[in-house]
């Protein structure tokens, strides 16, 4: 018998039929002799509908009242899911975030979990009840409802698994696991049996959109074994854990990210402190930047290029023009690019991984405009129109 | 400066426009220098929609999960109303039932309020905040959400007013107050300035559907002054309190109730205990009965007639046939009747009130089939088709 935490997203419980389907998945796990704690998000469009209602009344509503409003969404879904499990005939109880012991800080809309007090959870599990917990929510020290922000329900599930020392945290999604590339695009993309936390973090950052980064970071911190699997297809998913088993595999996957803009500041004075000035001004505005390249320009000037999310490009350009136009530098923005990356802890100990990637791109006739590497990733910027072709070529080189 | 509790029902906050209107009513009271605590129900059809969702999944869902589901409705409306008040620019905070200190017993779906702990409420009022409280809900000793059942939000408002020793509890409704008769039917029906708790209780019982009886009973118990007024029309409503001011008025109003069936058991053996047998068997099933008439029948038998709600008539007849058919009695049911009543504490000290009512009915050519009186009411059963005519004739006799 194991203690298993299962998490289901909003689309998995969007209507009565799907709620019943999820209830069957849960009770199957329970009937196999396991203790089961379930984290569930608000149904389908509930959260968006509530946000629309709020905007109609007051688009500048306080975050405190917004959290009061939005936490009602998960309250509805936990009750409905519990009712579905009652119908199947298994003992069950639904708990709000605060009833399940989620204590957070005061950051309404993006609260951090401080602790999960498990007394109530333990008491319900001791009665052999399936416990359904409202994801995405907690209670702050003032005894007010808070929400955890983006990816909150994944984080709730991992936090619960950590607090309860669960044997496994299953994140049910609309994909059957983590693949070596997007299986909708690359025919011979294969599902990974397992992957390390660090690899998963890089894949999430690089646009693989399977697991929220925050939840993977928490899983890594508390060493929670996470399985990503499908809520519709019954088959084993991908296990995320500290040490992956398949040591022989150099890389775990190939990803692309097209939500990227390249900003270039050309002709800055080559004096100390300009890079600091540039990036600290962006950090002050909370803008994340990625691949950075600095090169020596003409006539004692230097050029700095970096990437950021497309949505931030306009703001970044305006900011940098203010900062550097008086010293004769020009700011350029290119949104016609894509970032293609390979991820794998295995490459740490294997020379030639990067060159194998570059070779594949060269053979496909794709020009690389920037390169960035970390211990477990190699990323290249290429023209956006070649992104899918690049992923296919690189995937073929490593997995073909 | 006064402390005022205001209660708004679901139709008052059904959409964004109405929420803004209610917010203005609240902030007007606040800006006049009062402390304001507001109780609000779920928006419009929210509760019915949630019940539909539950029925689709499991029509036999536990009451515990049903309460978990339904309490989300008020959570949404308090947040939206608080946002509307934020927009107007007044300090405000929304509180769930448990945050506002509502502690109840364990009777999910029909919980009784045990106490209201006012520490948080007082703290927020001390900050000069308008406090918006979710009606209809509380928390039981197991720390689970409960609902108060029918008329729950009225009861929440009166309980808050009692706990906070508020100066006034305003119940906003779709009528402008309590009238001497239904103003949609009787042209010269006049609004009462005030009315006693007992009179209000009789009027509610008799079908005037203005205030829930449970809230009036609580108001009487804790001597809370209640004002019934319109959420749409700005004018003083009707004050419900211990001693009404208009002593000269014999009666307060004329009401009719057409949701009534007359059950007759004819030809029972005239032996002791038959009445007890009859009514205790109904009480055991939780069936409320009203006007009772016992008369001597033919050949040493006796007849008993009484009224009950139409919805219970079939069950009652089946029960009584089981009980009495073996002793030759027959059970008859008449649903073509109506009950017309006059209510007024003044009639206690005035002879002739009943006869004045009977005279008015006689002159209108309406036959009375049963009569029942209490200290402050006189009720008659008449053919249903004459109900409106009877109310008009009696109203004319007393208020014309």
C-alpha cells in the first residue's frame, strides 16, 4: 500500500462526464489498496468566467477580493468530484485549501506556501477516506483566502506530497508523458520513462509546457517523485526524480520556443558598467531575459544581444532607447526568430553533444545566429520559419 | 452614528448593474457616518445552477458535500460586492461565514447558528471598513462548511445584528415594506410603519412571504429592530419590533394562503385517543398541520378536519386511510379551498374583530367552511375562487 497524491487540471473536470471519469481513476487507485489524496483545479472555464465577472464590476479590484472570488472555483470542483466518488461508493471528503492545512504568505494572487499542516489530512486518511483538496489556494496569517498564482494546483499537489511524505505525486495532464520532442510534430518522438528534476526544469523553461517550473523546483527541493501522465489514456507516464535511470541517454529532448524576441543594443561605449546598467534596469522592471551575447563592435564600441518574451519586447526597447540613445547606441528588435534547445544531464559527461547538434543543423541548411549553453542544455537561435525543421533534424540526429 | 446591518437577497445582486446599485445603497449609509455590516446571498440563479450541477453527477450526494458546493455561491457574491464598493472608493472587506464568526451545529443543509464570534468583525469595523459577510453559511465544530437552509441569509443578518448589538437590521427585498394586504391585488392596501414580532410571525406563517419566520423569531428573541424595505425604491420600509407604535390599529393586515388542503376523517369511533393517534402519526412524519376542527358525527362517531400544505395532502391521506379505514372511517381531501386571515395584536383587547370579519364575508356572499382563531389572528377557510374577493371585502371593512 502506498500514499499517492493525484492532481487533475480544470479541463479534466470540465463537465459531469469528465468528473465521473476522474472519479473512476481515483477510486481504481484507492481500491488497489492505496491511500489517495487528490488535488483538483476549478472546472474548465470557471476561473476565466469569474475574472470576467470581476472585470465587469471593477477592473482594478484588489487582489485580496480577487482571491476571495477565485477560490470559489476550486470549492465547486472539489465538492462535485467528492459527490462523484460518493456515487461510486468509496468514502471521501473534500477539503478547502485552508482545511487541508495550506498556510501561505500575504502575496494575494501569487502567494507562497509557508507550510502544510497535515493533522486534518492525516485524520481523514486514517479513516480510509479519499481526500479531495482544492488546489491553487491557501490561507494567510490574517485568516484570509489566498491563491498561489500560475501553475498553483501543480504546486499544491507537490507540496501535499512533500508534507505527507507521499510515495508518488501523479500529475494528470492532456499528454501521456514527457517526450523527446513534441509528438504532434515529430513522428518518432518517444516518451521518456524518467527524467531528472533539472532536465524537467530546463524543458519547462524552454517551452515544453508539461509541468509548471515552480512545482518541479519544489519537487526537487523535497525530493518528491512526480509522474506526468494522461487523464484520458491509461498508460504509465514519465517519472521525474533526482536520478534518472536511463544513464546511457545523452539528451532527453529537443524543444522549440517561438515566443521569443531578440533585442540588440549596437554601438554602446566600451566602458565598464554598461552591461550592469542594462540588465539591472530590466531586472528592476521584473523582465526576465534569456540567452545573452556580448561582442566587440566597431571603433571601440560593443554590442549586446539577448532574448526575452515577445510580450516584453516593446517595453524593453523603449527602456533601452532611453538608457543608451544619448551615447549613440541603437536598439534593434527581431521577433522573427525561434529558440531550439536540447536538454539532458547526460551531456555533462559527454563531449561533442553541442557539435552533434550544430552538425545536424548545418546539414539541414539552417543558419545559427546565437548560441547559449548551460551544463545540461544547448540552445540556438535560428530563423523562426525553420524551427520545426530544426527540431526534426536535431531529433533525428540524437534519437533517429 | 449607528451600527447598521443590511441584507440583500440574490436577485438584488443578480448582475453587475445591480451589484453596483446595491454598492451605492451601502456606501450612502456608510458615508452618512454609520458603521455598516452587509449580509448578501448568492447571485440570482447561482444556487439553483450549482444544485443542477450536483444532480447531474449524483442526485444522492451527501449533505456535507452539498454544503461545500453551495457555500461557494455566497463567496462569489461577497467578493463581487466588495469590488463594487472598492470602485466607489470606500474601505471594504468581504468575509466568509466562518471568517465572520458563524459557528453552527452539524445539521448540514439546515444548520442552526450556535454563536457568532465577533472579534474579526469588530476589528474590521474599528478600521472603519464596510464588512460584507456571506449569508446562509457557517462552520461546524469539525471545521466544515454548513448552510443554514431556507431563509438562511435573513437569519444570518439578524444573528449578526444581535451579536453586534446593532441599532438596526435592514432587510432589503423586492417589496417596499409590509402592507395591510397584497398591494398588487388590493388597491388601497397601505404600508405599515411598524409591526410587532408576533404579528410579523403570523403574517409570514399565513403566506405574506416578506420575512422568513426563523429570522423573525430570532429578532424577537434578541430584540433586534428589523426594517423591511425595498432595494430598488428609496423610501422608509416597515419596522418590526417588540412594541409597535400604532396602538389604535385593530389589525395589521389581511392575507390569503391558497397552498392549503383540507383533510377530513369522517365517521371515526368516538373513543378516547383517536385525535392523539391521528396527529402524533403526522408529527412523527414531520408534517405540519394547521386549522383543526373536531365535531360529533352521526351514530356515536366523530369527524376531524384539519388543513395542511397541498404538497403533503397525498401522503397524509394515505397515512390516515391506513390508520382509520379498518374502523369504518373515510378520509376526504379538498384542495379547492383557501385560507383568509386577519392579523393584529390590537384585536386581543377589542371584542368584535372576528364578527366584523365574518360580517364582511357574509355581505360579500362568501360561505365560511372552517374558522380558527389565536390571540392575534382570525382565519377562515373559504372556496378558493373567492379568495381575492374575500381579502378585498375584509380589507375594505377594516381599512376602507
